[in-house]
C-alpha cells in the first residue's frame, strides 16, 4: 500500500471521481457482492481510491496488494486491466495468465477509463475484478457502460461551460482535443500546435512570428502557414481563428494553462493532479517545445522542492518520469523505509545506466598510425 489512511482520505475527498461514486456503486455494487467480485476505482496515476465488494474476495485480494491506496499503474504492476486501460486510454480485459505478475494470474479483470466530460482528460478508471467467471465479453461491455454513466453524472453535476469559451486538451497527447459550441474535434498534429500557441498568446501572434514558432525549417514560406490556417478554418468554422494578428475568437480554457496557474498559486498537488503528461509530446515546433519544457521543468522543480513521496511517485512511475534521475533521487530520500527497496533498486539501475553511458563517451577512439 502506497498511501496511508490520511493520504488516501485526502485524495478521495479532492478527486473528481468522488462525485460519480454513488452511480458506480449503484450499477456495480450488488453485481460485485453477489458474484463474489470486486469493484475498484483508481485515479489517472493508477492509485486505487476505492476497492469494494464481497468480503471473502476482499481478503483474498489483500494477498496481491489489490487494496485502496496501492498503485496498479502498468509501470508499477505490469499488465493489468485498470493500469493498462489507463495506458492505452480504452477499455481492456485481462484474463488469468495474461497478467504480468504471478500472484494475479488466478484473477480476471475488466476496466475502462473515465474522462472529464468537458476537457476529455482521463480522470481514472473503473474496474471489475474476480475469478474466471468474469472471463466473458459482457464484462468488458459492462465496465464500459459504467464508465460512460460516470461521465454522464459528472457532466450533470459540473458547472455549465461559460458561453463562448472553448476548452483545449493538449497534455499527454500528440493530437489535441478542442471542445466548443457543443462540438468536440480531434485536431491534426500541426493544427494542435497552432491552437496551443494561439491559446498561450490570447492577444494574438503576427504571421512572421507564428511561422518561426511552428517550423524548424527556416525555408518554410508564409504561403505554407496561410494554407494550414485556411484548412484549420475550414475544419472549425470561419469565426474561430481571426487574423491580423492570428488569434482565437472568444476564450479558451487550455489544460496546460490551468496547470501553470496552479503552480503560480502554489497549489502543487492540484497542478500535479491535472498534469496528464508532456504538452504535445511528439511536437518539434520550437514554440511548443519551449512551452513543454518550461511547464514540465516548473512542475518537476516544485515536486522536488515539496518532497511529498506520493507526488514524487506519481511523476517517477509515469511514462515521462520513469528515467528522471533527479526525481528518483528525491523519491528515494522522501519515501518511508518500508517502501524504500524497490525505489532504491530503480535508482541504482538508473545511476548504473548513467555511469555506463559516461564511460562510453569518455573512452578514446582508435589511434591513427603516422
């Protein structure tokens, strides 16, 4: 178990999925208890927030650490339904021997991710876990229906979107998702870069500057940029992107800007919770690269400075933090002694890799005879 009772209570209280738990329990509770199964809900980092169900099954699950407060992300536990569903962002069923860890191979589970109904950001996953009786396609459809019901409940409870404002989700994804006017549009990679840069600069950007922010190749002409913007207007409508200077009409709530505001106010835990990954991670656009590195660097520094083992673990066990030597060192210094061995082992492995790489770089090449 990674979180103690107080940490777990705080995380549950502040998590958006808490509002959906009544619906999840109504749909899954009796099914889990009567079938001797478990219902589980985890956050986007794979930490189990709620694990409930048949008492005897709960006791058995403790033997494999499938309990509230434990981490079941794919990076921490290998292939498993909730962790893998988060990693691939779609419903997943894992049957018996398909699990990575041997103690879990007697179990079958199915899980589906739950998204924020406004931004599309992954909030966590809902899971059904039990014996071989769950090894049926209906189990996968069931958890997917529960996840959609949870999203619908969150949409009903959440504040209505501000008139004229759009939302842009660009963290942890190469193709941004723009929600506006009742539409949700998945953008191409180039259009994603344009929208991110314009959302960052609401006052607008001149054509020459936008060209340098978008393209590494200095030989790209303004004609190319105008053609790209023309295609973007055709996709979104003529009134979304204005020109002279290029800017977005109306307000845009961007997920990366929200994280930046949280950091500026000192709300490090909230910022970490909303950080779904690097900004457009595959983008090479110079302006996006600078924004991505600045945001990740600020958040990383804040986490190291805070020294909270839970927040550091979220970063270290993520796909973008698994090789981050600085964070692993900070986690090693912050984690309780009982949870130190696997952290120490990973840190030793990273330092050995770094040392081996440095040795290769310092090794002299072959001498040339004169």
